[in-house]
C-alpha cells in the first residue's frame, strides 16, 4: 500500500518491525543548574558561607597558627625548629603528663564501657531498672566543675568529712582493734615512765605485788575522746594471790583533782592493755574494765606492769586518696561516676534492638546466661560498644576540669595530664607558647587516629 506525497509520487512501504526513533530531548528550561534537592548552588553557598567563615576562624586558623607557633621559641621571634617537640619527650613534667594520658585512654573508657554494659544488661529484667538508670545517668547533668568539688570533699583525708575514708575506716575498725588513747602519757609524778627502747610503751617504776593495788594514771586524753561507755574510775578490790589495780584518766574536768588519786569525776581507761613483764618476757596480760580496774594472775607478782605502745598509736585514718600514688586512680573514679551512665544509656538502646529469638534459642540449646552474654549479647553489641569506646577515648584525651579541681598542690606533678600541661605552659607564670603550641599539636595528632577509626567505622555501617 502506498500513500501520496506532496509531489504526487508514491513512497516506499515501511516495514512493521522497523525501530521507532526516540523522541528528541526537550530544550533546557534554564541554563542555571540546581542541586539534587532543587536548590540553586549559589543560594546554598550563600547560606553555608557564614558557617564556613566561622569554622575557618575558630577551627582551621587556630590549628594552623598552633602548628606555625610550635616551631618558634618562647618569645616567638626566633625559629626553634623541632626543639619544642624534643622538649615534649625530654622534660620530666611533660613525660608524666603523657604517661598519665596513656593511663586515662586505656583505663577510663574501658571501665566506663564495662560498667555501662553491666548496668544495661542487669537492669533489663528488673522492674525498677528505669529508676536505677535514672540515678546512674543523673551525674551527667552535673558539670565537671561541680563534680570536681564534690569529689574533692569525698576524698578528704579526715574521716569525719570524707565519705571515702569514713567507709574505709569503718570497715577497718570492724575487723581490727583501733588504738583507744593516742597521745596519752603519764606525768613525772605518776608511777609510770617511758620504756628504754622508746617504742611508745610505758612501764611502772616499781614491781607490782600480789595482794596490793597498782595505780596506772595517765593524762593527755580529751574527755570528748573517751569511750562513750567509760565509767567513773574506782579503786580495785584486793584479791589474794593476784595483782589488781586501776588505770584511769587522772584529770578532773574543771580542775580540783589531785594527782595519783582517783577522784569522783575521773573516768576509767576502758580497754587499756596491761602486761606483766619479768626479765623482758610477758608473763601475763589483761585489759582494763569500763571503770579502769584490772586483775592479773599470781604470775604477775614481782613483775613490772607495762602499757604497750599499741594503746597509744594514732588511730587508722583511712587512705590518702589525694596523695601522689593514688591521685590518678581517684580522679578516674570520679570520671566513672559521671560517664558510666552515658555508656549505660547508649548500650541499653543498642540492647533493645538485639533479636530476642537468638538468646531464647541459645537458652533452649542449653547455654548458660554467661555463655549467652559472652557469645551472643556482646558480639551483637560490638558496634555500639565501639561507639561508646571511641567517644570516651576522645573525651579523656582532653580531660582537664576534674584534674585541675580535685588535685591538691602536693600532688599536681603526679596527676598532670596533657590538657592541664597545655594550660600551664601557655598561661602559667613562666609561659612558653612554643611548648604550649607543641603540646596542642601533639594532642591533635593523638586524636586524629581515633577520629579516622570512627569515620571508617561509620562508613562501613552506612554501606550495610
């Protein structure tokens, strides 16, 4: 079949299977290109420009200037080369800061993550788990400054003020006898004198005799420090074949008492240890009653009575938390108090997404709770644990506030960290901005590997 053309000639037939040519693309409506969101690039750049300017002024420029300044001397006029960086690894104070930072990076994030994991798993099945998580997370609402002040009081040496030492002293005194009368001593007119070996003990000037009453008076104990159950002292009744006596505080409140005489207002030294010594050997021993009286067997006849130095040693006063040996662990403890709740909340959120079917199947197959935790829960929570660990590592690399506030002057050198050394080197009384800038660059270099690891991990997660 043919069809007429304009010129009247017939055209050739078109096969039915011939391909249909694609329609020509429409002409562009506008020469201005747009982004995938439909926003013109110039408009997007206009909105981003203020943020980029601030980013450059507050981040890029300080980093660049710190690197530049780290190659100059203290005055900033002479080129020092790598001299400031050499000082970082030769100065004992800065080396201590580097060592402490290494301890912080290894210990603090690990313990905080472990505590968060334990709290999240253990509170998952209890009805009061939400309330517990709230209490543990609450310290995150407190600033580092306030937390430092709190723990400066917690670690006070005096057990009457420091909570930590109050607990330690309470536990110690429960299992160990505490000295009852520190600083107690006799007067020259008393029948007691210090021993020749100067071990803090006192001994009678004359031997004791059976059937007679020995007097062991002491002074130097404040009435407020006496045991609450101490009773007024009284003369011991003589006993046939035994040595009896009284140990008491020879001091009358308000005055009026007489030495070597048991007055009515004077108290017995309850619990005072009394030993009978012959030829340098202890042949008998006892302790004074609440009214100060005591009794020794016949073996004490003719022996000197000795009050051992254990009666007068200083009482146990707890642990020196803020001393040079324990200052870093003590500050890490305050950090854990603040950040364990942060780790717990993130891990609990990850734990909520763990398939319960896997755990139940493992329990049905005979796995114990520890096996379920170690072989199923922890592997499935590995991405969350990595996030928590990396976040805390970056955080502790720049730890400053807690160390600055909690550390007393006597332990500053032992607790030093890089951020605190950076502050002291840059703004201290003997400031050296060259060294301070070098420390800042070192901290940047320490943070970069952690940041790169975090970026790689996030990219892997996004590809899944």
